[in-house]
């Protein structure tokens, strides 16, 4: 699957055309269509990833899931022990999970309305 294929999938989920996406990120429509045969530079990849809220690795085909799942995020929090050079206890980890879950649920609810 090419970068363009992944852009098309993400565009469809957002009800956007390639032309609209190109305009939104400051590229020409033809530039995006070139990604069927070539790989965009790092700056363009990051713009696209930020625009769609996905990882650069997803756009490049290095991972299949465009968005981290709640389990992935929960596991990341469990594996982390430090923030800003300071160790934090398990209660803080649970608080981080609760805040993240509430934030994501709020965002998803807003998208459905």
C-alpha cells in the first residue's frame, strides 16, 4: 500500500477530497498524487500525520493501526516510570489513564454529534 493509498483511506473517513487535503496542508493536488510512486519528504510526512492525527509510521506502512488503541496507551503508561526526570507512583499512573480515557471519550462523543 502506498502513501497515497493511506491518504485516500484517511480522506474518506474525514469526507475530504485529495484537493481539499492538499489545500489544507499547503501542497498542490498533484504533489499528493505523486505519493503513489514516491515517498514524501519528512516535513510533508509530518504535516500529513499531524493533519490526520496518525503516525508517520502508519503513512509509510510500517504499522497497520492508524491510531493507538486504549490498550496500547494504557500499556505505555504502565511501562513508563518517570516524567520530567521524576519517578511517579502507581496512583499517578491510574490518574493518567483516567484522564486520558475521559479525554478520548469526550473527543469521540463530539465527533459523533
